[in-house]
């Protein structure tokens, strides 16, 4: 029995969606755009609110992550020396971290923000370090998408080729 594209898209609408996963140090977090937070995978009540992110000039963001406490720390001072157990993490814009979730919670088609784009950052880390005069090493974080999000992207890109 052959399954046509319409049946396949209906199946995708019925599937449960897994949030994208980002890794801070060795800790994995779900990117929950609905609640504007990252939820630690093994400890769901340990969350980091998006409001703790420090947005920088190219719409990416910094997060200061304490590896010992498994949590974000609040600082607005980029120029001070960070403790050894704190990572300076650079995250892509939320729209790129969770494009499907961002579209859903804004009442748009699920594939609205899915693109063929490979890169998540407009500027290099070196450029950002020079711009903000940072001595601290930057750790980049990119999302790992679940099955449904990957399939939505494949379907969208296939339909664009037709």
C-alpha cells in the first residue's frame, strides 16, 4: 500500500513532538519556547528562563552557565573574569533554536521558520570576542532536533524543489 504526501502530512500532525535539545556542558536541556525556558532533561523542575539570556548585536545570546550548580548565573558584566566552573555559552536566536515551537506558539504553520540554512550565527566568535573585548572563551550551542521537526523540514524542502 502506497502512502501519499497528504496522508504523510496528516500523520505528522498526529505525532507527538519532542522539544529540541541543547547541551550546556554535559547537561542536556529541552528548549521550551511555549514557557520561555530551558528544562533540564533529567531534572524537569530545573529550568533556565530565557530572560536570563543576554542578547548581543547579531540577535544571538549569551548564557553564563555554572557547571557545578547546573544553572545559569546572572551577570551583565561581560568584562570581568569568570570563575573556572562558569561557561560563557553563545546561543542562536530562539527562532532558530526551536523554529517549529516558535511557529506553533505564534499561531503560524509549523514549518514557517524552517529553512535550508546551515549556520545559526551571523558573526564569528572571534568577531564577537573583539567587539565585546572578551577574554573568556565562547562555547557555542546548537540544537538537536527530534524526529517530527526533522520530517517537517524534509517535507518543506522537498515541496520547495517541486
